[in-house]
C-alpha cells in the first residue's frame, strides 16, 4: 500500500509494519509520528540506498 494522504494513513492497522524508502529525503517519519506512535525496528543506509522499517504501536495520536 502506498500512503498518499491522511485518510489512507488512518486506515492502517494498529500494529502495521511500514517500510519507508529514502526516509531522510522526505519528512515522512515526522508526519507519521504526528498520527501514530511507532517503533523503529531496522534502519539501513548503504551507499545511496536508505530505508527504515517501523511498526505502529496502537491507535492514532491525532496530533496533526
């Protein structure tokens, strides 16, 4: 699933796993943190490839 807007983000399951490519090029994690609490499970930076795997922790925070 590609999350394009807030309505799609709010449809995620409370324990969803999310793989974010190029996580440091866009403020996706900052925006995600305003909607959900999440735990970072793994982060890798290898050359020009960057990605992070996170798991949502519970319900929405509605802090956006």
